[in-house]
C-alpha cells in the first residue's frame, strides 16, 4: 500500500515537472515538420544524459532539430563540420602561446557547449573521432596538463550520411557504443513535404524563443532518476539484451549465425535509462513494458554485429531487434 501511495505521489510530481516537455515539443513542432520520433529521441537523450547518433540522407532537418532544441532551452550550441583534414585540436581546443604574457594559454574548442552537433562524423579520421570519446564519456576534456569540465547539460548529436562510402571513416564499435541512441530518419510523408515547401517559401521560419533553462533540465534529470522500474521490467530488459548474445536460449536459434556479437552491459543500462525517460515524457512515474519496446530499436540497432551470412541474406539489425522483442516474454 505504501508503494502505491509513493507511485501516486511520484506521478503527481512528474506531472508538474514534465510540463516543460509539452512546451519543448510544441516549440519543436513549430519549426520541424513531422519527425516526431526524432524529437522524442532528442528529449530522451537530453533527460537521460546520453548522446545520439542520427543516420539519414541530407536535408531531413537534422541540424535544424538540435539547433532549435538548443534555442528553446537557452543553451550554448556549436556545430562542428567533420572533414578529412580536421585535427583533434579543432574539436577540443589547444595551447596557444601568448607573446604578451610570455606563456602558453588554453584556447578552448567548440566542444565546450551544451549542445554539440558533430556533422557527418564519419568524414573525419579516427584520431578526431576519438577526441570526442573523453568528452562524451567523462564529460571532461584534457588540454596539455589541465583538465576542464564540460558544461551541464552536455549533449553530442552526431550525424552520418548512409549513402556515401567514399572518403568516409567508419566509426569503431567502441565509439558507436558510446552513443545512447542511434536514430534512423526517413523521408517525410507527402502531406509533410507539402507543408515543408509552404513554410520554406514563406518569408522566414518561425522565431524560436526559450521556454526553459539548462537548470530546469538538470532538475528534471533528478526526477527522471526516481521513475520506478519494477524488478519484472528489469528482468525483461536483461532478457532482451541477453537474447542478442545467446539467441538460442530464447528459442531464436535461427539468429545465432546472423550475429557476431550482441549488446554490452551498456545496452542494458541505456535501455533502462531510455525507458525511464520515455515514461517521464509520457507523464508517468513508472515504466511499463511498452516503454521498453518503444526505445529498444534505437538503443540496440547499433550494438548488434551482423555476420556475413546476415549481410548476404539482407538481414538488418532492425529485423533482428524486432524478432527478439516479439519473442521475449513480456512481464
């Protein structure tokens, strides 16, 4: 009974705390046509202190989406265009000699912002990609002998174009695993396309005004951590991730030769965190199996290694995750 009262009280608190979510989604909808899933994914990453990798052809409002979100939160935004000649110092910063003071001074790079857009991340070589690793994982940057904390909240949204392979450097598995979500964006519908044409032919895009602050986001994160996850939901999450590693234990032996590796413990952690944030966005103080299913594809699609057999059979990680979700018993 005490637990039921706690959940009720938590629901009320979340109802109050999550009011800004409506303001954010409304603000995003004024600028971004469609792409509801992208907006939800950005909010989940933001509330869970995660990073997001976007894959989609050019022109699908990937840059506009994160820029609009930064404006709505009144936060610092930096865009880094990744190119083959980019250096790590161009991302994190470097030591610059000051003739006036006769000593080296730190010049911070564009990574020192609340929202960092790493545009076409797979266009830069490995040493530049790895320069982002410490920033994303540790929320700090080391320049010379000094270590600097990054601002809070800190969100990296990286984009990659799936069409071109020439002049690109594939992200190593260890780095891809650092991204909480990988979201694949598709073309808009016919009606959305017409609306996009109409809006872009108008005089200007709607003006974006801040509706919340970075402090409110940090407070909301504390509330998200209190969202209740039942033991049965924890078991469900663990089962889904274990099914990516040992599919034959879950009656999915046909998938055994399709995968070279499954999700790491980071997959389980991020699945739980994303489900919590999704429940918060839906104004609920507890996680239900539908929350886990709603975020499972985005959390797992980049954490499954496809074998040659899978590629030869045109089996995607998307289909594998769908089969696992449909097979694993729902609590």
